[in-house]
C-alpha cells in the first residue's frame, strides 16, 4: 500500500555539543519520508521556496519518494534554528520562519489516492485537517504533533484526534495534552479523545505503545555516540508507518515490529547531523540492529 | 545458596503527593531483604536502636530472613525524612539521623559463611568494605551506592569496585561517578574501574544491564498508580540477587530473568508507602507480572 505523508521540508540550523550545522536539509516530512521509503512507496506533500536545492528533490526521488506533491512556491523555504543543551536532552528554538509554509494550502497530486495510508507529520493541525478533508483517506491514518500546536491549536487538534487511528507524541507532549503525569493514564486519556492507538516517544528511553488490544514497551536501541537528536521522532514515525504500509491487514505482530523499526530508524538519525546517517543505513545495518534489539530484550 | 545482605534498617518519614507517612519501616536492608526472601534464604546484617519495634524483627523472621546479624544497640534507630516533587521524579532529603549506624561495626553472625552470595546494600562504603573484609566472600558480590558516597567516599568506593562483581546504581549516579553522560559510556567506564557487571536503574524507564558477555534492556513494569518510589532500587537489587542466589552456576539467561524480577519487585514497592505492597505480593502476583512483561516486550 502507498503511504502519503504531509510534513515540512526545511532548512535547519542546529547547534549541538561543540558543533553546528547551518541550513541543512530537515523538516518532519524529510525525516519521515526518507525512513518510510525503506519499506514502501511514499507520496510526499509539502512546499518549498525557490531557494530549495533541486538535488534534495532528486534525493527523495532516488529513494522512490514521489515528489509531485511538493510545491515550489515563490519565496523562501521554511527555516528553523535550535540549540541543544550539552546533554542533548533539551533544546531551545532560536528562530523559526514559516515562509512559504505560512500560506500553504496544498493541492492533492494525482498519485495520491484515498486508499493510501496517511501520515500527518508534525505541522500545523489546520494544515493536517485540510489534507484530511481534501484526501478523504479510508485506510490507516496517523498523526504526529508537538507542544506549540497543543498549546495554540488545541481545538483543531482535538477534532483531528477523533478521525485518526494512531497519535504519536513525546512524553512531555502527552502530559501537556492530557494533564496526566503518569503515561498509562495519559495514553488512556488520549484514547478517550478518540484515537485508538497512541505511541509515546521517550527519546533515549525508547517508547510506549497503547492500543485496545495490547500495550508494548518499545526498547531503545543503545547508541554510543549521539550527535544530533533532531528528527528522531519523525524518523521513528516514518519507519513505523512505512513498515505498516507493506501490510494489507495489520496484525498485532506487525504493530510490534513496526515500532521496533521505528526505534531502529530513530537510532540512525541521532548518529549524525541531519539525514546523513539515516541515508547511509542499508538493509544489512537495519537487519543487524533488529537482531541486536532482540538480543537486548529477550528473556 | 544463601544471600547475606548488609544494609540499613530505618524509620522513614515520607511526603509524597498529598499524603505523608511518619516513622514507617524503611532502609536499604529492609527493602532488599524482603524482596530477596521471595527466592532465597537471607542473612541480614544491620543495626537498630532500642526504639525499633520487635514486630519488625518478627516480620523479617516470618519471611525466612535470619536476623541474628541485626544488632540492637543503645540509642535510636536510623531515621530519614524526604519530600517528593508532585511528579515523584525528584526528592529532597529533609533530615537524616544516622544514630546507631554512626558507630556501627558489625560482628559477622555464625549463620554467615564466606560461601554466601553477598549484597552490600546502599550504606557507607567504609561499612561495606568492613563487611567485605570480615566475611571474605568467595561467591557473587554485588554492591549498591548513591550520590552521597560517590561525592564523599569516592576513594573507598573505587577500591571496593575492584573487589565486587555487580554494581547497581541509578543513571544520575552513574553519570556522577564517571563524568560520562551517555550511559553506555558510563557503564564502560565503570567496568574499567574493575566491576564486571553494571546495572543502571532508570526509575519509570526500567534499567540497563552491561556485562562482558551481553547487554540487556530491562523493561519497566508499567504501574498506573505510583504512590511512593522510596526503596524501589533496593527492592530491585534484592529481587535480582535473591533470584541469582537460587542458582549454583549463573547463566546469561539467569541474569536476564533476575533483572526482570528486579523490575517486577520494584513495581510492587512503588504502589504503596513503605513495604506494604511488596509484602502483599505473592507468587501468583509475581508470576502474573512476569507474563505481562513478556507480552509487553516480545516481538
């Protein structure tokens, strides 16, 4: 099954530990579509400015990502700048310029069908909802979000939660959304808002998954050298949904494995700035980490 | 095999969420010996004052814990008072009175043999070392510690690390001891100090285990209602070492299972103030959580 992803394409400037990278390829759509493309055919919907490098579009295309839904608009590409603390646990956003994203109302390209699975990567819930209504998806729908939207677009987000199947967010965001500190209680509160399945991402501690049928503790793949955590959550989501999009009927075992792949893909992303390490990860590397995670958790 | 534990018996006063408990039974020796006693015969070495309630000694004895090494000294029992933040993630020690512990130099009781496994629960490293030298243990030796000793008794602790097989400590303590933020690096640094195996406890996120042969991600048992985290780490250690003390030759599988039991026993402790929930946990409850943890992690 195809996976349609709407998310941001951005130029990121990241300061982490003693190094910085300026205007590197980033954005939730970038990380999610690159990791999902390891498993399934991806249609990417996004917008960039005239300053966006053509070679990035080619990069997506060589990964089998259909970019006919990536609009090139007059103006500048979305930019984001952040600085991490020395332990890479917290970051401070220094600057955000939405630029062409500000007025973006996408046209659904012909390649996208209502039979695609849909991943609403982390962007403004108004835009997520727009896509939802334009595409009328009939299959699996997942959504990611963040603190800014929980604080400023709560109404739209709550409406969206009734229409989607999987919500992905991190522990702090789950607490912010529900007011519940305990993550089991937070997941339960989110499920009462209408979303059947919840993935709570916990960075270096892995993730937790909650569904009506079962819960799952997603182990972290232990990474010795974390360089830049940016995009790890988007990568996790992309890996998970890419894997699920290979299945016509999703079983509990598929869900468990998709979460493991999410964890593995996220572990590649943190090993370099931007998408460098993620791009280098081939099937052998992925298979190796899958086996390692089995050995790390079997008892 | 018997397990000898030296650790504190204390009266704890704990303020957590909106409730408080005054002068309840606590101390590292209490939590560790009660959980270890679910699996093996335990010899407890400790000291209490004349104010210590005789029924607590009886409580230990009914669990098959040999208390002939618990000295009753003139003076008052060790007391500790702490207040947790509302999320139960951090606590502030409000008062500590070592009392009879201050001058405690234990006499090794007859029941203790150098063939016992030894757990040096969290107390002053000088006292841990004293026991080590007096007992001349020849089997498995494990040790727990905390920030106070890492800061104030580093020399003794470092000497001790060369003599023991397993060090248990939490993530912040592992970072404090080694100066390494990344926990794989921290564990590797600890192993270079002489201790073959390291357990890094991470509270609600489970634990990590490192040995020359393999690493293991210990999943958390998800607890819906955390009341008081006090003693969870000591309980973890007791459960782990109690389980290992049932084995004559310890395999990797035994180590993995012992860590799972550590996680399970810790999950009981946090469900009540003091040892109430831990005491109530019977073999059926323990077996149920073991099965649940399997289901929570299998893929």
